[in-house]
C-alpha cells in the first residue's frame, strides 16, 4: 500500500553498536570485561559478542519443528481495544504456525518505564516496541536479538523504508512492524460545514481560521500536555515544515545544536499559535482534550489518529463526523512533504527461551493477512505491508494510507527519534514553553536544551 | 508507661478543670467546639466527595459535572471497577505481601529486641542505632543499588515466577521486612525494658534456657505491643507505594495500592470508575481503622513513649 | 514510616527486689556465662535480622554513595575505567565519572534546584503549618470536650489512607472543569478555569494542602499521647494558681513536653523528606512538582536509566536526611548512656 519512505533514525553513524555490552552482565564491579572492545571507530560493526551467534538455535525455522510449543509475548497494549486487536493477531498467529502464544499485558506506560530492567531480567520471548532510535538504542545495548533471517522471508512484503525503520545501528534487523499512524489535524466535518470553514493549506490560512474560530466562540485547538509527550508532536511538525526533514533528523541526533536559529524560528511560530491553543494544557490529559473536540467545544486538534479516533470510539462519539487534514505548509520549499507517522512493532528479546517458535510467529506477523487480522478491530491504525487493502478500513484509515503515501519522508516522533533522556528533557522544556511562550524564555529554553543535550549525547 | 498508654481509657483528661472563671472558659469551649466541628467537616469532605463521584454514573457527571444534584445513584462503577480491573487479584497480592511481612518482622524484631535488652552484648546501643537509623532513611536513598541487587539475585521457581528477586512477591516481602525492622526493634526494646527483672530471675532459677525465656516468657508479655505494631505495620505495608512501583514491574503482580496507579491509566476516560476503585482499595484500611483504631493509636503512642 | 518519638523515662516497673543497683544491670546476663546453646540462640536471633538489615538497607545506602561517582545506564557491567570525555553515551557506559554527576546536577539539570527548593518549601509548610495544626488539634481534643472521639476519628482518618489514594481522591477536588473547588467558586469554564494541578505556580501548594491534611492528623495523635502522659498534678497546680487554659498550656505543659516536641519536629522533618507518593501519583513529579525523591526515582525507573546521576541525587537526599536523623538518634540514645 503505502510506499512509506520512512527513514527511522537514518544510517548508522559513528555511534557503534557495542557487542561487549551484550556480554554477561554479571560481574557488577569486576574488571574491564571487554571495555577494550568498544571500538570507537565509526562504521558498521558486525556483531561481536552475542550478536553473531544467531545460529545457536539454527536460524529461521519453519513451523513444523515448533508446533505445540508456547511463546511468551510481553505486551503493552493495555487499552481494551488494542488488547482485543492484539489478541486477534496472536490467535491468527497460533492458527497459522501452531505455536501457542501466552500474552503478558502490562499497563502501557509502565511497560515502557520498566523496559530496561524487563529486558535484563526475565523478559518474554517477544515484546511490543517501537521503531526508530528508541529501538536502535536497546538493540545496541544487546538486549534484543537480530532477526535478519525473519526479514529474509518477509522482506518482500515491505517497502525499503519500512525495512530501514526496523534496522539497528549495526545494519541488522531487530523489529517486525505491525502498524503506523499519522499525526494530523482533526476536525468535525459538520462543524466546518455549519460554519463555512475551509481546510487551510498554508500557515496564514491556518492562523486565520483559528482566529475566526475564536471569534465564533470555539476553542480553536484542543490541547493537552499533562503527560508531556503530546506537545512534542507540535514541535516535530513545525520543525519539519519550517526547516525540512534532514534538519529535523539531525537535530534529533544532536548534529545540529538546539541553540540554532532554526529552532528559534520553530518556537516563534509556536508562540504565534499559543493564543489559540486550549489554556491549562499542562494540567489536562489528551483524552480530555479529545473530549472537548467531541463535544464540539473545540474546533481542531493536532494529535495521532491512534489517539483521537480511538477516543471517539471509546466515548461513543460520532466517528463518522471526524475528519482530518495534514498540517499546513509553512515553508514552500518543504510544502507538506513530511510528517510524523510512528510505527509500532515487535522485537525478539535477547534472553528469549523459545527463539525458533518466536521467529515463526514473527514471520507470520510480517504478512498481509496478519496485519489485516490486527486491523480488523483497529479503527485507526494502518498497516505497512505493500499494497495492503484491509476491507475493514474506515474513512479515517483510508485517508491515512493516502496521506502517508504522499509524504516524501516520515519521522517517528521525537521520543522515538532521539535519545530517550533527550526526549525527557524536551518534554520539560516544552511544558515550560507552554507556561511562558515569550521570546526571552525561548532563548533560555534553547540554552538549557543545548546544555542538556551535550551532557546526554557525550 | 507504655502499657498505660494502651490501657488508658478515653476518660476526660485532667485538663478539664472545675476551676473558677466559667465565662472565659465557656467562651473558650465554644470556640474550641466550633473550630473542631468545622475542621472535622472540612477534613472528611474530600473523602465524601470522592465517594459521591463514585456512586454516580459517568453519563451523569459528564453532562453535569461532579458538583451537581444526582440524577442517578448507582453501584455499577464499583461492580465494573471490580470486574474490569481484576481487583480481587490485586487484593490477593496485597495479602501475600502484607501478611508474611508483618509476621516475619514481628518475629525477627522481637528476637532482636530481646537480645539487645536482656543480653549484655557489648555493642547493644550501637546495634540499636543501626536498626533505628535504617528505618529513618528515605526510601529513595537506597533504591538505586537495591534495584540492581534485586536484578542480580536469582531465586528458585517456587519463590519467584520471574526467577529473580526483582518483580517477585518474595522480593517485596523481604524489603518491607528489612525496612520496617528498625521501628519495631525500637518500640519492642522500649517495651521489653519495662518487664520486671524478677520474672527472669525466677525463670533462671527454674533453669530456663535463653530461648525459653524469650519465647515462653517475653513474647507473651509483649502481646499488647505486638498487637499494636501488627496493626500499624499492616496499614503501612498495605499502603506502601514506592517499593511496589520500583521493584515490581508486572502489572498483575502488584499490590492494590500501586495497581491503582495503573488503573488511573486504564480508566482515564472514566473518572467515576477510578473513584470507585479507590474506594474499594481503601476498604481494608478503613476496616482496620474502625475495628482496631485503639490498637493503631496505641501503636503510635508506643513509639512515642519510652519507659 | 516510623513514628518514634520519646517521652521522658518515667520510673520503670517498680523493682521491689531490694538492691541499690539499677534494676537494668541485674537483668543482664553476661555472654560469658551462657551455655553454648544459648549463645547460638543469641547469634541467630540477632544475626539474621542484622544480616537482613545490613544487606538490604545499609549496603545499598553505601552503594548509592559509590554509584554516584559513576556513569552507567544500567545495562552491561561496571568497570573502573574513567569515562572518556566527549564520547557518545552508548560507548561511555559503566565508567568512573568522578564528581561530574554532582556538577551536572548543580549546573545542568533544570530540575535539580527547583526540586531542592520544593523540598525546602515542603519542609517549611510542614514545620510552620501542618505540625502546629496537629498540635492545636491535640490540645483542643485534650480538653475533653463533647464529641472528642468523633473529632479524633475524623481528623485521623486521612492517616489511614495510602498517600497514593489521597492523591487520587483530591484530584476530584482539584479537577479543572469538574472539580469541587472550581465549580464552587465558579471558575470551571474553558477560559477561566484555575489549573490547580497543572499550573507550576499553584500545584505545589495544592499538593501541600493534601499533605497537610494527612500530616496534621498524624501529629495530632502523637501529641495527644504525649499530652495524656503529662502529670495531672502539674495542671492542677497551675489552675489553682489561677492560670487560664491558655497560660496553663504555654507556661506549664509545653515546656514539660520538650522531649516530645523535639521528636515531633524531627519526625516532621523526616516525613517531609520522604514526600514522594503524592507528587508521583499526581503527575509523576514534573512541571512544578519536582522533588528530590522523585528525581532519584525517575532516573532509575524509566526508559533510560542514569544510574550514576540518580545515585548522586540520592546522596544529596541522604546527606540532608542525616541531619534530623542524627538529632533524633542523639536525643533518643543519649539516655542509653545515662541509665
């Protein structure tokens, strides 16, 4: 379907994946243990230590030798709807591979918070995770197993961009994707029709529309940032619109300083938007902001389909009335070429007990029928398999496929593209910005971001 | 003395005097009464409000807000919270953690207290300080290495599903025991000091061994203190939040109090269910409170009286 | 969560057996004269708990200090090489970092000084408002007015609840658009809502109200126990001298309760340094609710762990805590040496 030319976090650079880190994690305070092996030289590093010996259990296996065994699957799909879709996926996997799947669901945020100790402790064979640097970071620590052999089988189903998303810093694949979803601006069709609004395609039209909404008594943009991460989406899209995709990715990897003028421009545009964003954002969860949109108190909301559309379903609001448009262009050089479309997928943990069966499951997941099984009950995400047409796609999903397909490149969202500690720092900075979007504060925040980035990235 | 604190009835204290000057006294009394009434009402208001939210359906509060006359009163939220969030399971986890922890702490602490008060080990005071200070540290001071230690210690399967001390009920029991030990040692050693020496001499004359003197003589005498401490510890360990969220990653192994944090995320769309879940989670402590308030307060007083 | 406090050592159990020596000494058996079996019992009774305490409390405490000088993200092993400057953090892992963590905390991390400030504010509110309020309740209850049992029960109720529960309950009171406060004062619209928990200027105070709500009851009970133990004859003597209740309290009772007052103050300080649950359940301790305890936790419970940095913050917390702990220990055990 979509030729999603997504570049996750680009080519391996000078940060090499270090095999020795995957060596035994015993010897807490014992000596060097391979620290000498930390080659500082750049370039690809074929796995040393644990990585290369993937032939321990004889490579990719066919289903016959693993039938009847059980694979444990750690999942953070804790929302009822995601949980149901995931169950549909795993039962389809069981039917196809004859491998039983035992799902261990953990609350969404808790799973992410505990991922490091989880993977070092006694993880499940397979686990849910995200593409992007967030995946590469953990793969580089030696906490996940390569699945090149799985990709040998499923590679044809995906575009090169999707494969790139699933590739670690060392050039090997670590992830099988399942779905992605775009970050777009939502609105209610009936409201727009009633009030004769038209969809904006440029920044000026965007601001003008917001102004008109405000005078009509609506909140122009429903906005919430209590959890910290929603606001990062706004930063991302503004950055990609103003400075382009390459600049954005470079910024995420701290190859461009946060004190750069480009970043300043982004914040300035955001400040221009602030009067039209819902007040009190730092105390509001995004679910409540979505409710404001549902109840037509707000006119628009910029968030992922995965969230807003899901909320409409949970609250039994009028999903048919919901529509979206891509964020308007700001810099004509870039137009509307890019967007955030984070991809979720599954990985194989290093300490998996039943590797063969787990790989069989992964081989199943990387196919059209598997994605269809998942997406049957999922009304907002879209699959990544080439040419996938899921009959149960609703209007939102069909439009998502088209819009993502139109993009020249797709980013994964700041907290998946940058070092997690940096994302944390940016969460706090964005919240400070929302409190005080004045120019002097912007300069201060940029300084703080740069200082922290230096500490985090070196 | 400490036993007096337990046995003291709720009689009017000697502060109420029948002295002269009734007018200023009456003023003072009226003012005090008024203040206490207002304070009590204010104090209980948030809990009542949460209860009120819990008994109203989501559709009601969504339309009219929390502060509105009720159009329907329902216990559906309680039923839904109970079934959808598997609260029985979490309660069971709490029981599995709290009960063994309380029993073990009391047994171990009484042993230590006995030795430190009745046996002349040269470093008695130093050890008492070690124990007491251990309990006074904020939990966050020790969490970082503790977390690493827990990841390293392997346990046999029957003790821990995960094979490690991390993410196991056993692990939570151990840390609660270690952490609460100091307070119990402190309180029990104070209490044991008050046991008259003749009893021990009589026992010695009868040829009782140290163990007998401890188990048959001292422990039964400490029953009031042990009961009070048991009440306190049950409440504290049940209410513990920090150890559970840092040392337990599996959602379904968590005890009730920390599971509530997960429920906040799960029911974020339906605050009424969260209110109901919170009320359900509060029930055990309220039961302890209603039935054993005296013991609880006595336990706190024990910690506060030395003699 | 200990609440040890202290009262003056009243006479121990009456020692009717004759003997000028202090009763305590007579009861101690010297180790030398015990049987072997007894000695084993002592070793076990004392040894096992001691081992537990040392292994799971003191050893980690020392470990925190040591780890604070390293830079480690929790994966892989620690080694004793020094961290190479200006290298990506994936490579620079598990190495010796010197005092850089402290330096970074003090100069780089934007949450550190706000956290320290908030801890100080928390402490100040406890010392100036919560504890005196609790003492006031205790004094009033001690007067034996009608309905004392009810007042005591109601005021004490929050102490029984878990702090996490308290945070959840109060979110209904503070909710922006639906909560009790905003609705009652009419500020719950979309444009004029007061964001009690989201506004960094307000939310610390909002949470402190919750903390005071609980702490006052706690102090009340401790103080009440102490008040009840005051010798009634003192009060009667004061009343006979014509003192009113106010003077009786301040001139007679309060000075006599000095040991308890000290201990209650120490307990207050320790409780304020332990503040964690409320803040964490409200918003995970960001945006105006930073506290040192939460900073420590967020550096180890989180996707990326900064073990060294978190430990450094833990050491800061430890050093601050040692002050009231030492005062308490000194206060309590000074009497040990002077039986």
